[in-house]
C-alpha cells in the first residue's frame, strides 16, 4: 500500500504536504477537517494517538511517523534525489538543526500567538499580552533567519541550489507571520526564499490543491 499523508489545510500539515510534494514520492494524500473534529475520531486516533496533523502512515510497516522534523527526515530518506536534506553527514545534521529550530519556533512562538485566548482560559487581557509577546518573538526569529540567509549566496538555508525541507518550513513560518500581521517588508532574503519555495512547481500545485479544498 502507498504511504498515506494525513493532513489538513491551513495548518502546520501544509508544511509536510509541501515537503511531500517536493519529494516526488507517490503518497496518498488525505485531508481531514480539524473544525469538524475529524482528528479526534476513533479511526484517526488509532492511526495517530496524538490526534494531530500531519502524520505519515506506512501501512506495510504498521508504523505512523509524526512531528515535522521526523517526517521531513523520512521523506528525505525515501527520496534521496529530492534534495530535501543533503546526503553528507554534516549537511544533513545542519538540515536537521534548522528543522528543529523552525519546529521549536512554531511551537513556542507562532502557535502561542494563534492560540493565545485558549491558552489563558479566555481572559482577553492576558490573551492580548501573550499574543503581543509572541508576535514580537516571531519578528525576532524571522529577522534572525533573514540574517542567516544573507550569508548564503544561494539564498537558501543550507547553501543549496534547490530548496530543502528547512527552506520549506521557514517559508511557511513567513506565511504564518503574514496572518499575524508581522512586518516582513524589511526582510528581503527571507521574502526571496518564500518566493523561491512557492515557485517550485510541485509545491505550487500542492498549495493550489489546498486552496481548492478550502
């Protein structure tokens, strides 16, 4: 059976959907609705007990892989020609370093801003303060990434001609920043990377598919 990517539109699952598209692997892409609670159904929890997206289910192995860095590593291993991660040990380690950095920022910065009200039990004032702090931290993180990109002639995080899994993740954080109203006009290297990722035909097709699904 084909590997199955369980994902949802307009969520962090979109990041893995883009990576899967860039890998060129023949995956069965299945979308579930978080708004409808489909990630909490018994059938889905049997696949991913965490009740989260994304998840890559490997039916033949009886295994489900979760967490973006781990899924990126599996995709890179399954499609070594894709360039999602470098083949050499140092390059691959640096790729994993950036994936971990992006994953941590997604969890402790961007997600805090999006979920501020829920995290403080509905307290409007506390939510506003948490969101403001998270937005500031998001801006600082993106400015750091822009400065690192400025050091690479290729305009990519790992100095590669093709976009890698960390580039896709970082470009997604740039997109999330737009939803939060974070100013990025003065981060030219990051914005150029975002445009480079979006221009990859397979990634553009994946994003278009998500737009159609809504």
